[in-house]
C-alpha cells in the first residue's frame, strides 16, 4: 500500500511487465490500422477534381451533305493522297539512285512495281 502511495505522489510508474508491453504494441498497431482505414474511407467520399484540359471538339457535320460538297471533299482527299504518294515515290527513287538499285532492276519492272503499288493503295497511277 505504501508503495502505491509513493508511486502516486511522486508520479512514478510501475515497472512494465512483458505482457503489458506486448499488449501496448498490439494496441498501437490496431490504432494505426484503424486511422489508415478511416482516412481511406473518408478519401473515397471526396470528389475527384475536374480536369482542366480543354478537349478540341470536331464540328458536327450535317446528316445530309450535297453531292457537290461531298465530291469536292473526296477530290481534296484524293489530291492529298496523290501528293503524298508522289513525294514518297520521289524519295524512293532518290534512295534507289543513291544505293544503285535501279541498275539491278530493269526500268520496265521498276515502273510496273510502282504501278502495282499505286493500284494497291487505290490511287490512280500516272501515265508515262
């Protein structure tokens, strides 16, 4: 009884026992897990911030396009494709000259090869 009174007066603590230490460690772990679970659950309720990136929207095309307008659009696409193919074939011819491949392939077969490529891509081949 005197021991308890002296410990109480002078603010001393009892010598901790092994089981008390184990229980205290387990209690600390469970409290940390509980806090983490609470923060995760509360974080789910907060709305996500809206994206500030502006998306570029394509203009809405009318359902009915007059034939002349559609024809002009198709012709413009064909001109772009033909220009790209011409630039690519020019690049290929230039590379062939640099590498000396034209000497290995006869001129007639090279023209036939380009003609077949043009037909495979759906473009009108140029008449030579």
